[in-house]
DNA sequence: AAGTTGTAAT
DNA sequence: ATTACAA
């Protein structure tokens, strides 16, 4: 324990070096371009402030938003025979994650199950979360569907600079190992400000998306992640440097250290290393012998709570895959059918993404008595251009037809189909995703965004740019001037990746955030509050509300849900005014993925289905009434919405140029909307360089970004039956 | 471990 | 192409 001082010392140094060193690696190219940026010339932050966000029982939350009646019952999300997650009502009754369905039903006979094999809704909500965070600060890294890291160092520094000496800073939420709030926040002003930002972001995700979650605030990804789970659910915790050794020491085994998986743990065990302290004290040289220098050093550092890995913006996914597991597939015919089915939905998803896949991979899992888990084999091959084009251009059926034989070839490379075989799983995957489209390079105005929807291939906002977009001070316009292309870069062409109607996951917003905002935010009172730039005004939305929707109810919904409803209203509403809020039906199958996304309850719940049905949809007004999480009730956020409503011109006030899709328009950040409309009024385009850039770490390898977001069909309207 | 994705390193 | 790791 007397080496804890040393650890911290070391950590401090790590921060320094990492701050100096690492930015040039990833986001830094972006910064190179703006060599004159004030933030680069300003004092370098002493250390980073990293947030880790972790949404509460994510799949269950999404289902509870889709059907609020589920909020009051024990709910489990079922994939095959497993409860992958469950809500807190179920947890109180002893249900846990990854419990078998039978065990869960024993523990909790009234458990309501929702099938969760189709990840569409989860994926969509997940990207909304990431996008929302990105609208405040571009340095967001996803970890799975329900976690995000964020490097808010520059945001914190800015707030710190704005904070007067005499102002008293305090922590929000918990502080690890300081149960009585006996913390002198002024000793840790950056972390304290980080905790405030975290709290505001959690409020915003609740008000806009209806999602609750935990946050950890610390000086590295490792620590932020470790501390975020200290208080659950829906709470946040900060970790002070003097408590690093506490939190590391508390871990029951090295397996708890993020980055130490099953295999690593086994090898460590072979060396007699089982606890975190074992690893801390284990001779580095011996460790190197087993793992090699880089890995060994990293492991040792992790055990000491040292992690200088940067938050690497994730962007659009690098691969899309679809898979299914099953008891047994033993004939070529079944294989073919399964592959066909999987490809059907994968190709459709790929098409919506808009990029063109260049590599196809087939993965299988063979049944085997021993080592039942982790025997996946795969084969991959290039996709001929003409087939890839069919995928991205939407000739899905034709594409599938041509892909199936390719897949079967790969299959035969792995399985002697003359002999008997027994498969447990099949996975199909597109990777090497290429941004499609010819370019339209220097579209000066972002209006081009609508016409041929520029996709920010590797576009990366310079990291500092619009974080704190709405911070007070009103010096906002400053940032944007810097968003110029790096002349030294090849400044690749902005590629168009999707057509206006297309729905993609996405990061449209990324590029729009690059737009300059001429006027400072209307109010000063937003000083300490976060404001999102992606709002659609309430009034704008209510105008377009279908007649059977109670505006009152509608207004109470999270903003994103409202948008989603609106975006699908035209399609769904007229035909689909349907009735019951809960349909008890078996999820048909994956072909149904894209078409009917209606909520379903599985058969095994027939017994409890009545319980659910009892909840009249007309309850939704109350259930959906999001009050702020911790009962903090009316917060800055409310004012913000008010402000935005007041300050944003309504869509009806302004004629769109013919080539502009109002739907797309409505999804833009308010500021961009405002600006566009100003532009249209004056008919004089402002000069906005779309900015491309990239260069990230591995110059070439990553082609991130792209995509817009998907507004899937969905049946949320059924919760708004006119009462 | 179970299930369905995704990334990174080898 | 495969393994490891993560949620």
C-alpha cells in the first residue's frame, strides 16, 4: 500500500505524456489542420477527463420505452434460451443477466419475456445515444451497444477557464470512497466539472431519448469504466487520483480488469497470478516472457490503474453481420436456406447503410462435445464489384441470389459435406465497407447535404471544435472558423453515400456540426448547461401530428421518439391505426426484421400475458411522462427546450427549396436549420466548407463515418390511441 | 457457458 | 484467417 503513492505518481506522469503524445495520434491530424486554433496554442490540460457511460439494462429499457406497460412487470429479454438482460423489477426477484430461461422462470414465475434476437431497435437507439453525445463533443468511442467513452478534457478546460476564482465548484453524484461528500472539490476542479458535465449529459439523454444510465468520471478509460458501476442504476461516480489504488485493489480478480479476458486470465493463472495485487507485484520480466513486451507492459499498467489509451472516435461500423444459432443443422440444404435467410436481412441492412461491401465472410460453429464454446471457423472472399453494387444500390434480391453461391463455396471450404456434419451457428458478414459515390467535391454550401447527401467519409471534426458548442461566453463562432481543411492533406473528396430518402445509422450530424453558427446562442443562462444542437421544435412536430395522436401525450415523449414517430407517420399512420398495444405472438422470423417491428411477447409468457394486457395503453401518458431522473425535476434542460422552441423558426414559416427533404431537414441541428433558412431567405449561400479530414491513427486503415440514421418503421403509434 | 454483434491484433 | 476481447 505504500506503493500507492508511486502509482499515483506514475499515473500523473502518464497523463502528461499521454496528453502530449496521444492527441497527435488520433484526433490530432484534425488539429494539425487548425494550427492556429486557440486551444492548441492555449495551455495544455494537465490531464484528461474521461467519461464512461453505461446505460441501464439497455435492451430492457428499449423494450420498456416501446411498451411502457412493461415498466411495472418483471421483464426479461430473451435470446434463444437465455435471458440476456432484464429490468430492475426482475432483478429484485433474483433474475440476473445471462440466466437460462428455465432458471429465470423458477426464480420469477411471472417473468415477462420479450424476444431480443432482432437487434434492430437496440442498434438504432444505441446510435442515437452515441450521436447525442457526439453533438456535444466529438470524441466518443462506443463499446458495444450500451456503453460510450467520451474525452471531455477540452470541454472541461473551457468551463474551467470560464469559472471565476471565487466560484465554488462541487461534485455532482457520488465520489468513490467519499461517502460523506467530504471532498474539497477545488482540489479536483477538472474532475468536479467533469461530474457536472456527466450529470447534464445524463439529463439530456433522459429528456431526449428517455434512457437512464450510469456514468463514471475519471482520468482514463480504464478508471472511468471501473468506477461507473460503483452505484447502479442511474447514478454516477467520480474517481479521485488518491483513490485509484482503492478501486484497483477492490477488484476480486484480474478478470474484472477490462482488457483481461478469459484466455489472458488463464495464462496469468499459470504464472500464479490471480489477484490484481498479484499482477501488480509480479516481475515485469517474467511477464514479458509469457506475453511479450508490449502486452506485458500493458497488463502491468492496467493492474496499477494506468491506462493512456486514447478515446478513439468510433464512427460508422466497419462491418455488418447477421447470425443465428440453433440446435442443429446437418444438411447442405438447410445450410443454404439459413444462409439465404441471413443474407436477406444483412443485404437490406447493408443497403440502408449505403456503403458498398468488398469482402464477404462466412463463419460457422461446428458442434463438438469438447470445447463446445469458441470453435468458430470462418472463410472470406472478395465481393465482385458488380455484386457489391447491387447491394448498395438496393437490388437486394438479385444480390442475395449471387451471394448465396459464394457463401456455399466458402462453406465447402470448411465442411466436407460428404461426411456428416453438425452446425450450431452460421454468421454472414460484410466488411471492408467502401464509401460509395462519386464525389461532388467542393460543395461549398451544406445545402449540398440534402441534394446528394454528402457523407463524411472519414470526416472528423477537429476534436475541440464544437464541444461546448453552446457554452456561454458567446464566443461560439470562433471555433468554426478553424474548421478548414488541412491543405497538406489530400483532402479527399467528400463522397456521397446516401440518397436523401435513405436511412442510415449515422453520423450525418458530424458533418453538419461543422457548420459555422453566426450568432451566439440567444440566452446567457445556458452558461452552465448543455444544449443539444439536434432539436426539432415541439411546435414543429405537433403540427405534423396525425389526428389520432394526443398531442399532450406526444409532447411528453422523449424527443427522439417523437422524431421517429413523425418520420414514420406518413408511412404507417394511414394504414396502421391498429389497435392493441400489446400483441402476444411469436416473433416470426428475421425476414420480418425490417417490415413489422411490432412489439411481441413470446409464447412462453402466455400465462403472464394477461398481466401485461391489463395495462391499458392509455396509461402511457403517465408512464411516459419523463421526469428528470433523480427527481431533479425541472432542470436547465427544460429551459433549453423552451429556448429552442422560441428561437427556432418553424418549418412552416419557411419554404424549402424543392430539392430539400423536409424530413431530413427536421433532423438537422437547430442551428443548421436556422442557418439554412437564413441562407435560403437571402438566397445567398454562406460559404461553408464541408471539411473533410482524417488521418487518424492508421492513416489508411480506418474509413469511418458515413451513414445517416435510420428511421425504421415502427409501431409506436399504437401507444397513442385516442382515448 | 448461454446469444448477437462488433473491434483489434495476429 | 483466426483468435481474443468486449457488451
